[in-house]
């Protein structure tokens, strides 16, 4: 306590420090005497002092390295009595003591300063060594990537139109037996090769094979070691060594070969070899000749293989962000430790375990501060992570890996899906493949701003259907008000009718879907079937019964309730609407009614809706529609209000776009963050060209005629209703509205107070007349305290009034003629 108290107060005043400084100068002067060439030790003390004085006085320069008579006062007797070494030690000790006294520091302070300087020097040396080693490793990695790109160059330019011979079509059984598993997956190095965490640290072993399904056991894997390193504050975790091992393993595991010279089966040549790009366009007659051949699903080779990922950059980013995240939370007084790190294609989730006594709200309130310290576009905090005692902080990746649709189409999750409406969506934040079944959803709502990835998501769903189902199993109705999104699917054999681009025809198509749904339910009730699956099983049983019991002369089908069972199955129907907001503006009543009825009842009939819109407002996605479509996909939206409209919770406004989405299936408590897969235009062209080659589109003309008739009836009924509304509105006008319009047109502006003064009416009546004039298009909308703008001239108003008065007698005459008719 005495030492601490002494340290806290000033030991010496200014005058005393001057004396201490003089003592330091005196000791240094004595050092000069020790190392001078002439010390006069052979003479006596006074003779030596005299010689030192004369030596300094006779010097030609002002400053010399000789100590003079002052240095000899203490140096001469000490050298004579003790010698050089003890004298030097005493001088050094005296110099250190004087410096400590004048600076008011202790020996422990000096020790800490020396220790700190040593640590800094060691850190500089270590960083220099690591930078040199990483630079060398980056150079080697760059060379390896260039070699890999040269190998993959062949697959980057598939011809958009390829002539596929029908006999060389795709075979599921053969493909599963002969096709090697594709292991050059940019996410296997993240989650499936080394576990759930993919951050490299020193001492990680690359031996052992990757499991078929990623396990969530963190013991002994790559990420758990990094988490331990971050907890212990290890700042020299080596990324280069681990990246080297992973790259070596990747090169060893790359066994997938899509060479065009590789045969598809014994004695069958690959249809990719030596085929012209324009072969399909020049073979229309050949396509018609193959109509009788059985339809076969497209081969996966039509899609481009995924490109290799930059493992080194991703690992460095994860390691740096983990340390920054812990230091940022500690700077705000929040103690937590990283328990798991899951890296997805575009977003990484850092799972933190808060210390006892730390509230979750304290972490969630730091979202903006965390984004600032990590230099991220935005941070989304999930508190808590579903099924875990941890808080998830989702940070966008600077090194983004694209999810190609081929790696998902070629996965076991998709190929082994029993439903014909199994679709691929993308990869979640842990790197796992996410698929969905439209038959179980049963309808899907997709919302997001322009450029967020809605069209990419819808294309992934449609391509999945083309790869999974034949035209007899699934039919499509595509509604495209923008006329450009679904243009690539024109002529696909799965289409029930041509792509609908007119809003009125779209309303007619939805009305036809409602009538088709009711017709199917009528058939189900006649044959005592619960849904489309039981009805199709009944048809299969009927076909088998007819094969066993029918003769050449007559067919003997099964009978249920005295009715013969049909021989044709009902196909499942998927109705995809690209821009739902435009339909709601063109025909809100008809579209909303049809969509609501389909959403409520169409599941058992095998009809499913996929609705996409870029404006998820309450007037587009009404409460009735939202309540009947439980499955939603939210891409990046503009505000928290839009996010709540689509998901009933916030979070979609913090997405980064470009396919980053929140997927909430039916029955889920919280949405899943997924990076949507990407299919390029060339890939879509190749797949659609193959399907058109295999089977020519056969549209149902009867359905088209029904849709045109329904659309025409709606237009006529809408015209009659509008005339009725106009006539009713004319009767409801204020008796002084003509005078009010004349006053407004003469004044050039409209306001309630002006009508009150000129027409001598009350405020309420004047306000109602202003509202009526706004509905009639005479004045503009409300502009605050400013008068309303007048939108037409007096002559235009007279012309409009004359036309209305001319129509009135004609309608009256028609009514009189109808009354006179017996």
C-alpha cells in the first residue's frame, strides 16, 4: 500500500528534478573519463586534475569527447581504488537509479516495457514469416486453379441446340449404376468433407474420408479446432497448410468425367460428340417422326458442372471474422464464446454461447455495430438458433460460391424423391441441399424486389419439373404478364396451353382452373376417390383388369357404382404466375376470387399454385390469399413491413439479394435461410430444346377456346357493371356540383374554403363536392395546405357533359321500347 500510495503522488518537484538531471550529466561525464586515452593515473590526484584542465583548455573545438576536470573528480579515485569493471557497474547502476527517479518509474514498470517490446518484435517476426509462407502458398494455389480452369474449359461452351437421338436418351437405372458420384463440390470442403465447420487451424489432419452425410459432431474436426484457437486467443493459426491439404484431397477426389468422348453405355456413342449447334433447328421433320417414341427425361450433362471454389480465401475470411466478432462483443461488455461456425454459399453463421447473465437482447441490439466492425453489408441475428442453445449471427461472405443447379439435380435427395413435383431450391446456411415437394406445400408464394432472384427461383422449380416428370404426369400453365420471363418455355410438351401473356386471358385461365377443379371433384365423388392419387391408382387397376379380362372383340372395364372406370389418369397441374401484382391491378376481383378458391380446394385435385410478385403489399397479397397459401419464399424486400406481409415476421429486408432467400415451408416455426441455385439462359435453352426434340407440344384447343370465352364474358360483364356504376354515380352527385365545377374552372384552383364562400354552403358539403370532383377527374389529389390543381378546361368539361346528356335519352328510349314489347 505504501508503494502504491507513493506511486500515486508526485515524488519530486521541479527544482529537485533539475538536480537529478545534473547528476545524470555528471555520471555521463565520468563515463567519458573512463574511455579517454589519457587518464594520468601515474601522477598524483591534483597533478591529474591540472593536466585534465589544461587538456580541455588547449582543445581547438568547442565540443570534445574528453570529460575535463569534472570527470576526474570521481573517475580518478574510483579507477585507482576499484578498477575498470566495478567502476563501470557502479556508474551504470547510478545512471539507472537517477533515470528511474526523474521519470518516477519502478523496476516492474521497466520489466513490463521490456516484455512488451519483446512481444512486439516477436509478432513482427512471426507475421513476416507467415506472410512469406502464405504468399508462396497463394502462388501455388493460383497455379493449381489455372490448371483446373484449363481442364474445365471444355464444359464452359456447350452448344445451345444439340441434336439428341431418341435411342440415346436418359435412363434413370443406367445413370444411377454407371455415373460416378461427383465430388468436386465447392461446399464439400466446407461441411461435408471435414464436418459442420470449415475453418482451418494448425494441427488439422486431412486424413480420412468424408462421410456421405455431414455429421454435426464437432469433436476432432476442422471447425472445432478453430473455435478452440479463437477462444485461446491464438493469433497464428495457419491457413496455408490446411488449404494445401484440402486442395490436394480435392484433386485426388475429382473422379467425375464428362468428356464428350466417353460412351453412355456399351456400344453407344455419346450424343455430345461431333454435333452441330444448329442440328435441332434443322430437324423439324425428324422430330415429328419420333413422336411415337417413349418420352425420356433430360440427361444431367445438359447442365454446366459447378466451378471450383477458392478455399484459401474463404478460410482466411472465416478465421478473421471469428476473431473480430469476439473482440467486438468484448468491447461492448458482452462475454461469449463461439461454439460452432457454419459456412453457406453466401452467408456464414457464427453460433455464440453467451456467458451466464448476458441477455439475448443485448446481443441483438448490437447488429449495426457488428456490421460496422466486420465491414459487412448487413448482419442478421437469429436468437436463439432453432434447436440449439446458441445465438446465430449471420454475416455475408466476401468470397461467395455460386450454387449451380446441376449439383442439386444430380443429388440423391432429388433423384430419390418419390413425388413428381419434387423441386430443388438451393443450399442452406450449413451447406446441405434443400428440396421441396409442391404436392405437400400445396401452394407457394414467392416475393422479392427487382433483382433479388425471383425469376431464378421460379426457373429452378420449372427445370426441376422437366427433369422429374413426363408430359403425361405433370402439366404446366404459365402466366407471364411481362411476356419475357417464360418465353424460353414456349413449345415445351408439358404446357397445357400456350404461355398466357394477356391479363384478361390470365383471369380466364384461372377461372378455367377453378371449373376443372370442380369437375375433378365431381369425378372423384362418382368413383368414391378421396384425391387424385387414389383416382390414378383406380385407373391403373382398371388398365390391369382390362388387360387380363378383355378380348379382341370387346373391352371390359371395371365398374364403380355402375359407371365404367376411365382409362386415362388425371395429370397434376402446376400454375405458375410470374408477376401477380400486375394481374391484381388489371382484374383484381376475378383473379383474387379464382386464386382463393384454388388455394382452398385444389390440393386434393392435384392442382398447385406458384405465385411470384415483386410488390408484397397488402393490396396485392390480401389476407385471404395469404391465409390459404401457407408456404412462402421471401427474397430481399424493401422494408420490414413487406417482410411481415410475406413471412409474418421481419428479416427479409436484411437479405443480401442475388438468390439469398428465407424459405418457410408449411408447418415450420421459423424460416430457413437458403442460397437459391442458378440456371443460366444457355442451360435453360439446352434443356427445353431437348424436351421439344423428344416430344412436340400438343396444346388442348378445347381448353383454349374455353379460356377465350370466359375472358370475353368477363369483359362484357365488367363493361355492363361499369355503365351501371356510372349511372348510379350520376344520380348520387350533389345538386350544386355543376356550379362548383364552374367556380373551380374559372378560378383555376380548388379549395374547400373557396366553395364555402362562393356557393354559401357548409364545410362538410364543400368537402364532399371536392371529393366528387376528384373522382370525376376535374381536380387533382390532396396537396396539404396548397389548393388542388385543376386538371381540365371549361370547354373539355362542357364536351364531357354533352356526351353524357346525349347517352341519357338513348338509354331511356331503349328502356321504353323494351316496356312496349309484349
